[in-house]
């Protein structure tokens, strides 16, 4: 499953540089599918959202850091554990029960994001 950041986030920013998919953004900041990925042009993300990879998308949260579910692979294929959760000083990076995915599905998402 993807990881989410709860509203207990203290906006320290420790998680953002740790994400291998650039799936973490500061609150109120637009995100792009192309950030940190090989995605280009028109793409359909795992959620079914069709976007131009370079077009800015609305922030998921205006108040705290957030994770774009369509870009989160729980660090599968990169690290043994989600790096955002490993570095979070307040333990607010937790599994997102609304977006449960198998390891195989997360590996497929990784391959899609990075053109493998």
C-alpha cells in the first residue's frame, strides 16, 4: 500500500529528499508526474488520472507535506523500508489503508514511473 502523511506532520521536510520517486511535496505546492520520474507526455496514472506528465497538479494538502499516491511505491525496489517513515521524527508517515497494493503491483508502478 502507499504511504500517507497524517496531520500530525510538523513540516520539518526530512521525508521529501528521501523519496526515490519524488512523491513527497510540501503542503500547498503543485506536483508533477514527471518530477523524479521518466514519465513524459500524456500518461494515465495507476488511479486512472490522465495527465500531461509536465503539467502542475493540485496539491493533495495545503497544510502539511503530502505523498502523491500514484507515485508512491513504498520504496519497493529501492530500499528495505519506506524511507519517509524511517526518517520521520514524529512517526506521521504511515500505511494508507485506502490504497492497499501488493508488492508486485508496487514493483510494476516503479517500472512504469522509471521507464524500466
